[in-house]
C-alpha cells in the first residue's frame, strides 16, 4: 500500500469496525497477519480496533483482544486495547488476568499500559488493583491519571484523535 494513503486506510478500516461490517473481519485479520504488507503503524492500530469490534460474539467477548495479543504486534495490540477501553468492555476473569499479565511485563511508560488502565475501571478490583496502583506511579501523566480514575471506578476521559 502506498504510504501517502495511510490516513484514508485508517479511516476506512475504522469505519468498517464502527459500522459493524462483520464480513470484513477475515480480510482485516489477513491484512494484520500478512508479512508482505508494509502498513503504517496507525493503519495497523486501526486494524486492531476494527478486529475487536467485528470479532466479538458478545459485548464483553475478549477473544479478539487475545488474538491480537498473540500476534506480538504492538500496533495491533494498541488498537485492540483502545477498542476495549472505548467500548468499556468487562472481559471474563481469565481474559482480564491474561491482559493484565501481558501488559504488566511492559515498561512502565508503555502506551499499552495506558489503554489497559482506562479499560480496567469496570473490571473486578481484586484482579486489577495491583496493576492500577503500579500505573499510578507511572512517569506518564495520562497513565497515572487513568489508573487513579480506574481505582475510583471511573473511566478516564481521553481523545483518540
């Protein structure tokens, strides 16, 4: 894909996810995993977001997030976690544990901690308290503020774009 088209690609992929056009899911997953595609990071982030929106079998189904985590592609994971936060998903305990475990291994300044802290506002306190307390000490102000809000069971207000 041509580099100068990244913004159009991003907007089109996001629109597919927001509109709930589920027939696009296999194509988006193929794009996300194709080693031959050289996509801009923002386009891959949009893929993660759309894959979560289109791949859920229920409002809190975290299987598309786990699929993105398994990719080890930070941009794809970023989009998936952003969608999870935006949708205020409350995954089952096993998925929460997997997400927290995966993100906890990252640098305290990692953006993936931010989106997880935002999403955790509605998650069971006993599963996320330690992670959120760690995030309150982050050198990133947005992560620290998101974690403090989540500890108070409030969703942090943020702007995606």
